[in-house]
């Protein structure tokens, strides 16, 4: 069975959100199942081949992964020593409170609340999950014929990529690829990079620059 392009988008965002959340046994098992189901069908028409290959690489890396070892690496990277900050507000000079407030405002506008167990609202997991939910909302609205609602969801996706996720994902990816040799997290970083770059290109989004500490825009 071939997934629709819209459902494929929602699934990839959901896979990435799960990949960058704490790898509990239940979450890892669910991620394996979602990847298996996604890749069991044919590649959706128009889907980028490099993204498809990166999803397959993530599936293969997860097959041989040990949940305990993954948890230890997750903590080292994102939680205890925090080798790789998983928060948007860690990558720029913008006021942290403003960033958190704006991100939370997107969530509240659609009746969503970031759960504290996954960190602040601007965590990579929360931002990816928000994009997955928006993709699903757009699908449901289009199927129901409520085109105004579909348009609102699309505009929210574009704005969130432009003002938030699309601005800092490459900095997160670069830090992660430098900090780990773990096959799963390297594969997740590769899928994230390929996916968001493809999304920005296909949707025609140019993210706002982030002013870095050394004074250059990125």
C-alpha cells in the first residue's frame, strides 16, 4: 500500500519526534513498528529518495540497538552532560523567554500543551511532534472539505518552520554528528537533516536567520 504524501509527512515527523525523545522500551518498540509499517509500502509519489533511504538506515540501525545502551547515550547527549542541547533557545542570542513564549503560543493556538516529561516547549521532540500534528490536522481538514481549516494548518506549518524549527535544526544536527558515533543517533540526525531541508525546499520556506554568539548569522 502506498501512503499519501500528507500521511507520509506526518509519519516522518512523528518518527523523528520519537527518535529524539527518551528511548524507553515502549517507545523503541513503537518506533520500530512505525518504521516497519512506513517502509513496508511503496515510496509515496514525489517523496524524496534520499529521505526514504535515510528512513531505511534508521530502521536498520534500530534493529540491532540495545534499549539500555540507547538510554545511556541519550542521557549523555541530551540530559546529563548535555553534549548536544536539544532546545531551540540554546542556539541563538534571542531572549530565551521570548522563544519559549512564542513556541508555546503556537501549541496553545491548536489546543496543545508540551508535556514537561519531554522538556521545555522548544525541545526538538516537541517541535517535531507539533509538525506531525499539523500535518495530520491538514489531512483531516482536506478530507472533510473544510478548506479554511486546512489553510490554517498549512500556514501554521509554514510559519513554524520559518520562525522556529527550520532556523536551528542544522545547528542541532551538526552538534549531534560531532558528539556521537552511535549508529542510531547518527542515522536520526541524517534523517532529520535530509527531511527538513527537503521540507523547506518543497514548501518554499526561507527560515529567519539565528544570530550566533560569534556575531554571524546562520
